[in-house]
C-alpha cells in the first residue's frame, strides 16, 4: 500500500467513526441526565470532523506532488 492509500483508509475509518458518533448522539433519549454524554459526543464529532478535513487536505496535497 502506498502512503496515500493508507491515508485514504484512515480517512474512511475516521468518517465511519464520525457517523457512529452522530448516530449515538441522535439515539440518546432526551433526558437531562444525558446532557454530559451528549456534550462528549458533540466534542468527539468536532475532533473527528477536524481530522477528516485535515486528512482530506493532506491526501489532496500528496496527490499533487
């Protein structure tokens, strides 16, 4: 595997993790006791979204070398 292929696989896995985090947040009942887990999931989604953007940018740059 080339480094680009590895990065694309990491990107795919990160996108799947983001999707799972979104599903987890959406499936939590709307109780005040769930606010802390929802906040944690929202933070996780934010970090994953940043990682996805960074990986996409890196893959584009490597493809243009």
